[in-house]
């Protein structure tokens, strides 16, 4: 058995003295494992960095075997974000969420293409929005899509501000006003082209995180990946630091 495919590195772990097992998210073959002979070496570690885009070849005697990888780097996205802790945390989170969510050897091309789109967005200021939208679309790809088209109570298609944690359907501002403390926030950018800020991103990640935990992580008897938790903490820290800086600047102007 042998095939080649474009792939994103999701993770790698040591296997024996000199080898490693790499998990790749391939375009046409889904999330797939394989041994990397010599994977403990410097060259292989550079290739199989989580977030790198590879041209990968998988070989095995039988399809059900673990098989082995030989790959070359197509693009090193991780190399582009090493000097930016928040972007690096977002990249690590996306890899960890994909690794924890996607079934083995089951193609999910839309999720793959969305992941590539997120990776490409890392070079732009819009990358946090791209990350949140990728998690929203991942839920849909896995069969747990949120219905954000209209209000579950009134059928209204405007002023959608909340999501029901029970049904995963949108709720309008008027219908949800009395139950706001029991509903999840729905940032406008998740349903249409709209401006976003740090609070909107955190609200979006709370929303997608709730349904990932409920439908994906809990089913697999696991908690939220540590990399996602670290990413959320970095987002909060960055937002807090920016708010303090802006507040000091305004105070200085008043003085």
C-alpha cells in the first residue's frame, strides 16, 4: 500500500530510540498515523513540526498497518509565528483540537481546507476570527453544526445575539432577554461579515468550546486539550494587558 497526499502535521511523539510517530491531517485520507524513521533527528523534527504543511507519502504492507511516513515541507507556518506567542498558541490549539476531534482515517476535506485557510490567515490581523470560524465549521463537519440562521423561538433572522446551550440554535435579543444568563453569546461575525474585537473572539471561543466539550471531547472521555486552554489564557492575558495600556494612555492624556 502506498499513497501521497498534502498534509498538516498535528503532532509527533517519540517511538523507540531513533524513530517517532507522527499524526498528520491529510486532505484526502483524513487524520492518519505513521512511523517516521529517524524521527528523533534534527532534520525530521524540523519537517514534522505541528502546523507545518507537508507533501507526505505513506507506505505499509497492508492498509490496516501503522505504516511509515516520508515527507518534505511544503510550507512552514510554524516558522512564521515563532516570534509571536499568541499566534503560536493559536496554531498549537488548532492542531490539538483537530487531533482530539477528528476520527482516524476518515476524510474531512472541508475541515482540512478550512484549517489551511486558518494557517494562511496567521500572516494577517484577521487570524483570530479565522480561528473561531474554523472551530464553528469543524463542529458542522463532525455533525454537530450550530443553527444560526434564525431564532429558535420567534423565527426572526435579525438581532440574533444568543445561542441555546440545549439546541445549539440562535436566539434573538428580544426572545432571549429574560434568559440571557442561561444562554451563550453569539458574536455577529460568526453569522455575517461584521467587525470583531477581543471580547467577540472570546465569546466565540466560549461558544464553540462549549459544544466541542459536550459533543466531542466528552464522548471521547477527555477534557479540553491543554493547548486550547493555554490559548484561551493567552487571549485573556493579551486582552487585559491591552486594556490596561489603553487605560493608562487615556489617563495620561487627561493628566
